[in-house]
C-alpha cells in the first residue's frame, strides 16, 4: 500500500505546480476574452471534452486496471491487443468524426477551423490513452506527472506569447485559446508515445507469456465500455449544462448576453478557483484505480478499509482549509481574474460543491477498482437528474436565478459523494463510521 501513496505524493506535488500554471492560464483567458468571450469559451469546452472522452475509450482506466492485476510477463501481450483495439476503434471514430462534427450546430457559431482541430485531436487522444494506461498500471507516476506538466506549460506558453505581442478580435481569440489547448495535447502525445516505445522495446527483450486474445479483449472491454458510458454521460451532462443554466437565467428575465456573462463568471472564475485543489483528488484517482484493483483481486479487505480511511483523512485535511479560504478570501481571489462582486459571491456559495467534489473523484476510483462501474453510473444519473431539475426550476425564478443554479450544483455533489461512500462501505464491509463488519475484515 505504501507504493501507491508514494506515487500519490509525487503526482500531487507535480500536479500542484501544474495547477498553478493552469491558474495563470485561466487568468490570461479571463483578461483577454472578457466575461462574454470567456462564457463562449466555457460553453464549447465541455463539448470538446466529450469528444476527447469518447476518443480515449477509457483505455487508461481499463489498461491500468488489467496491468496492475497481471504479472509482468503478460504485459507485452496485453499491450499488443490494446494497440490493435485502439487502431480499429480510432479509424472508425475518425471517419465518423469527420462526417458528424462539422454538422454539430454548436461549432457553426465559432471559427470554422475549430471543428477541424477537434477532429485531429481524435487519434492523438486515442493513442496517448494506451501509453497513459500502461504507465498508470505500472505505477510509473513520474511519466504521468511530466506529461501533465508539459500540457499545462505548453498551453500557457502559447497563450502568453501570442496574446502578449498581438491583438485579435473575439472570434480569433477563442480560436487561439482552443488551438493552445489542442496543441498542448499533441505535446503530451509526442512525449508519452516516445516513452511508451522505449518501454515496449524493453518488454520485447524480456520473457513473456501470452493470454487468450478473446480473454484480453473481454477484460479490457468489460471495463472500458461501462466506464466510457459513465464518463460519456457525465461529459454529455457537462456539455448541456451551459445551455440549461443560460436557458433558466433567460427564462427568469435576464438577457442572453447577461446570462452568458454570469455563466462565464460561474465556470470561468468561481469554478476555476474552487476546483483548483482537486488536483489532489485527481492524483488520488490515478493511483487508486490500479491500487484498489490489485488489492481487491487479492480479496484483502483490511487493506481496502485502511485505504478508504486514508483517502478520507487526506481529503478532509486539504478540503476543509481550502473551502474556508475560498469563503473568507473570495473577493481577493476572484479579483485576480477581473473585478466582479458577483463572481466572489458565486465562489462563496459553491463551497459545498467543491468540498464534496474532492471526495467524489477518489470514491469513483474505488468504485471502478471494486468492479462497481454500473452502480457508479446509476449514482451519476440520479445526481444529474436532480441537479438539472433544481437548476431549471429554481434558476428560472426571478427571486432565485444564480442562487438556484448554485443550489442545484451543490446538491449534485453532495448526493454523488454520499451515494458512492455508502456503496463502497457496504462492498468492503465497514459501517458508515468506518467500523469493520464480521466476515469482511478477514479477507473472506
């Protein structure tokens, strides 16, 4: 268990530096795009994330889980089949994307080059996912950390260099912002693929054993398909969330321009600040998926219970001070982007959303490692249904507006964290107060 938390500490430390760079990136975007431009940028970004998610086919999760559960002599064979699956999947997806993405109405409102850049992103993400999954499963978190840092620094360098010396209109500025994001993914692709090829050459010189082709593909698909479904649903809800929020605000009496500005301040400023500490939660997610998978395959429930206790302690240790800081220093923090009392108020009101979100990510890692992707999927569906219902009903009322939107977001995070936690406790044999149950604590 110690090796997983050593990997977490290293990954979290490097992620902290990366998140600091991303914070600077968001500040540049806020100042260059303005509140309305930032709102437009934040409106298209979830759709791009959805395409990125589909392209990855959640191979980092399935490959890392499978690699962690198998001996090293099987790794070469696993990777061979994973690459084969990726080539077939990427070819089909690229052809579909070329035909469908240009027809998506959302892209018609932006610079025509954006949709073609997104199409190029499909094979880049797909093949990067294979390398990422292998290094995650091998617990080689140094390579994952370096790749994450390269993405952030490349994006910042492009935005700073371009906006520092040139001025553009709003449409071109958004194109450059999207281009910097996609360019940073290409940098990560080049680095991880190079490291993957070097590692694969090493594996070819080692003794190896083959696994049944159907068994390997079945194992990979049994994780990738339901996990992709879960992620696609989450990404889809994130993609339509801007339209639901802005639609509710317009229905309440605000103009479309003002609604877009409010959304930009909510997601581009308040959420950027509030989700900043989530790099720790994401680092936990990365190390816990292979860690929980291996421990559960050994039916070591005592270690699983200890891992859950440590995750809760770590999350409380950084989560509570973080939200207290956001609440009391909201005006000073939001002023780093631009002066706005509204964005400071949004940051203060969203503290439950941020705190419970820090718990959700490592809990999802537990759900995946414990082979409970279906249950996690159902939790996400119910939480989003309730969230969107509250956003539309309360956000549409003139006396609520953004307060109603925030109530919906807070409720979603709270419900999701609690449902995940209760399900995990039942699976590994502990009560909600972390007391072991008879039969499970012995690893039976």
